[in-house]
C-alpha cells in the first residue's frame, strides 16, 4: 500500500502526462491499499495492467490468490498485455482454475520475441505458452488491437488493446462508457489495422479522412518491420506515415 515506486521512461504520451498532472489521481495513488486490506467481495471488477513485471510476481502473490478466490461470481475481470499473467494460478472459491475453459489473449510470443529475442531465458516463460496450457488462447496481428470478451472475463493482447479492454470492462459492468475524445494514437492503431486488412491504398484513404494521427507510432511499426526483414511492409508504413491526414486539407 501507499505510494508505489515509479519509473518514467522516454515514451510518455499525452494520456500519461494528463494522469501525472491530475492532482486527484495522484492523491489517490499515494493512498493505495495493500491487497491484504482488500475485501474481495466488495469489488465489482478487477482490472490488471501489464508490464513484464506482472509475469514475475503476480502469478505467485498469495494476497492476489486470496482476492481471486473471494471475488463474486458476477465480478468482471479485465487484464491487458502481460496482465493476464495474474490469472495463471488463479482459482475461484471452490478451487476451480479461473482460466479453465475460457477464451483469452495476452502478449504473444511473436511480440515478445521481436522485442526481446531471449525473452524465454530472461523471463522464465512466455505468456502465450503459459496461457495456452490452461485456456483457449488466441492472438491477432502483432502490435494491433486484439481483445477477447468471454462473458465477464476481458483480455487484451498488447498495449494497443488498452482502450478496447477498458471499454469492454465498463460495458460488462452494465454501464455506457463516457464519451471522450479519440486520441491520435488510437487513430493510428486503426490505420495500422486498415493497412493489415485492406492494404496501403485503403489505409492512405482512411488517413485522409482523419483529423490527425500519431506519425511516431506508424514509424515505430516501420522500424519493427525493418528489424524483422519485412522490407515491403516497412516501405508501406513509411508511405503511410508521410501521407497527409485531414489537417492537410
């Protein structure tokens, strides 16, 4: 409990700065509760964020195991990126594995090994492999939004699934998400999906209809394509990043 340690990287986006400069959010963060003080039955939902650290300590945390066992059967569970690692040892009140017979996703082997070629050795296991041993695991294209809703269990494959996991979690609770501006990063993720499914011409047309996009994210995907030797895709991503969006008109 209390104020958690924080390490700021060089890739902060507008949403990060908005959170860090939200006085009310920071005040609540400094007063976080230890899991041992949590009454699981008092919560309608649990949302687990990602980060590779989730693979190290969350599967074996005894207080988290207590939380899973004490949740109401009607509770909603959302987990994104490496967050589903928290469910690997999770059991319900009668001892049944929470992942048994469920459809899930999480950070894929392709994504993990693209970023860290020796991830299996450094982390001890790959999340996709571990989830597939217990559940019906499925993945989508690397680094694109892919979210699976299985009843009241919502899982997202990677950081670009964050928005859809959050939205689906709110909807599973029976609420309508509050209207909010769509970020340039979200628009770029949608552009990448169009490129993947419909090709470059369709993606360029899509971009021309958007008020803005995140050029840095498009180019980052281009760098990943280069590192994988996918020269044609890297060229397409460079073309897409340079194509005008709606602001040019």
